[in-house]
C-alpha cells in the first residue's frame, strides 16, 4: 500500500526528488503525506498550493494503481530513493530522482562503474577508442553506463556486451518507449547482461529537457565519466558538468584540432575539468583500481581494527568506523552515511590525516592507513 502512495506522490505536480524525500521524512510515510492537514503541509519549506492541490486530486491514487499494475506486467521494478535497494551512488546526491523505473539483472550499486558518453556523430577514431577502453577495463569487471544514443553511447553498450560486461542504458523516456527505436534490438541482451533505467513514468515520450535530466543520472551512477568525443556543446559536456558538480572523476580523450568533435574534450582538459585520457592505465591509476593495491588496502584495513575509538571524538569515531567497515570512501558518501555535514566531514578528515589515521586516496577517496 505504501508503494501506491509513493508512486502517487511522484505524480503530483511540483514534487521532485528533494520535496519527495522532504515530505516523507517529515511525515514518516507517503501515506501520511496524503493524510496530512493543509496547515501542517504549508509549514514545510517549498511546499505550496500547487502541491497541496495536487495531493487532493481525485484520480491520483487510481492512476497510480494502474501505473503500478502496468509496471508489474512489464516486469519493471520501481526503486524509491527512500528505500535500501535504491542505487547507493545516486542516493548520495541532492537532486537524486524520487523514483527509478528499472528492468534488468545488474547490481545498480556495482563495486565499480564507468560512464562512457560522447557525440552522436562518432568518428571511427571515437568508436575505436571506446572499444579499446571497454576491452582494457574488462579485468576489473566494471558496470558500463551510457545513454543508448547513436554514436559513442551505443558503441559503449555494444562493446560491453561483446566483453561480457554488465551495462546500463539510461533512457530519457519511459521504459516502454525505446529511443532511438533502431536500438530496440539491443534491449533484450542489455537487460540480460545489465539493464535499462529511467526516472520517467511509463508512456513518457523523450523530449529535450528529459535528455538533459537523463545525463545527471549517467554521471550520478558512475565513479567516473569518460567523454570520448564531443563538440564544444552537447549532452556529453552536460554529463561532464554534472560529474564535476557531484565530485566524481571526469576523463576526456584529446583529439586533433581539426576535428569539431574533439573541441569539447580539448576544452575540458584545457579548463582542468577533466583528466586527460591517453590509455586505460590512466583510469586504473586515478580510480585506484589496481588489483594489487586493493589487496594491500584490505590488509591495512584489517590492521586498522586495532584502533581504539574511545581515544577519538564521537564524530571522528563515526568517520573511522565507516572507513573501517566500507574501506575507501568519497567525502560526499561519508557525509551521507554519517549524517554529518560535508564541510564538517572535510574538517574531520583533515584532522585525522594530520594524526596519521587516514590518508587521501586517488579518485577523491579517503581510507584508513
């Protein structure tokens, strides 16, 4: 029953990811949101008459029930941001979608994820780099994320399938509308090896602003986004901007000055908004994917269990305990897990680093010494 109210809440005009979580956090459940009195709703920041009127819509619950039944019929899973099975990387983000529609078999919180994006007008050079990149990172078994578009996107998905790697296609439409339709022939295999995902309800047609929103999900699901080829403006550049805002790594493939579709990559590198990508080792080193170093890290993690947490403040103990349990973590992930503000976590990490307890790691991560 709660799932019914949750999907109904996402259909209310004006309710986005932030207000969805805010309302449920305040009232305890989506059902309680619908039962709340107007005066109590108005006390919540950002909640106005539009949302309140939407909550009173007569057909809202009936339409939500039809939507749930249709999703179940099509074997589509609904993942809500308030639930444990929601992708862990997205859950950290302030603008995470309230709900994700998902069909497939991949673990959306996979240990390693890479987003690969680029122009729809991919050159042979771009496609070759994409294929070499995916093949090169195969030993690390990452999840490959892209947007199913022409050019670099579909080259990334196809390379992942050829290399037996899981791949996720993030759609700008409902999952029942595959765009472009020419790529529908890949969907069955993608779902077998990975999956398709969207924040848009079933029946939603792809329109311009949805493609822009889709790019933030690609960036949010990925430890790093690799821009293979791009003009100075375009979807891949938007993805890179989101990744930078989320404090995720960005890589860009340099190209010839004569190529229009290398302008964006060269621009990202020039503005220090992306690491230069010249070979697969660049990604392995910066993301600390080296297998031997991971083994060494696990050994050090074991030794760190000897730390006496009573010697530290409560907040320091929380940070140490999370690093002990989960290994290397990014600062925004630590902030989310400990529920300590990101500025405060940054200060705690600096103090612990001075004490020789933790160390900064490649890929903007921190780990115990």
